[in-house]
C-alpha cells in the first residue's frame, strides 16, 4: 500500500474510532429524562453516573498507556470499543441505579484507552508530513461524535424507548469493532515496536 493511501486509511480508522469514543461520552446524558422517570432518580443521582464515568476514565487513562506499550495499540483500542459494546448492551437490560452505574463505569473504562492508543497508532503509522492533518481529523471526529450522540439516542428513545436507544448505541460499537478487526493489519504495531 502506498504511503498516502496507508496514511488516509489509518487516519480514517483512528478518526472514526475516536468519534465513537466521544459518542459514548454521551451514552447516558441524552437518556437521563427516561432513566430518571423509570428508576425514580434525582438529578444528583443521575448526575453522579457521569462522575463515575469520568473518574474511571481518568484513572484508566493513566494505566492505559502501559497496556498500549505491553499489548499494542490496536488490541487496546479494540478492547476499549468492546467495553462500549458491553456497556450499551448492559444499559438495554438495566433495571435500576446500580445497573446504570455499572454501565457508566464500563463506558468510562472503554473511554480511557483512546488517547494513548490513538496517538500511538497515528505516530507509528502516519508519515511525518501528514501528522498535523491526522491530529486535526482526530479532534474533529471527536466533536462529530459528541454532535451525533444526542440526536441519534433521543430520536430512537422518543420513538421506541430508551432500551432501543441503548441497542442502537450497541450497534454503533459493534460496527466500529467489526471495522477495526477487519482492518487490524493497518493499525498493528510495525515490526520492531517495543513491548515490555
């Protein structure tokens, strides 16, 4: 594969994965009105789920870099999206606040891997002249994920219920995971990469 084509594929795959990670930042907030009603939750209680998400994500991000060095960025990236898939499926089955809290923690764990894994892949696979473009697309795709999630989730929840919206989110994660598995050679660590 020529360098420009390889760069484009790498940037596109990593950008899409990063968009999915930002989409899952907002897995729960658009569904708050439905979750609060069905589970009789207060604003404080439902808001605490986002604290769980970001605390787990922050702690996990510090550890994720070690996992990227040990197991490779592509594998860790796939594991993060796998956490999103599981979180969305569990949300569709949640029967109370504990279940929603577990979903928040699992989604936060999935989110924690993206910056160490994404930047490792981009730095190892994108040629130097295109790195600036790669980082720009990476940032833009995250914003697009934020923009899409509320529209996607509330549209489904308003017409088919919040459990269907959770399953819709699971389909996004499943598509992303399938895409990464299909194109895993593009993101695999190049020969000579160091692992502990």
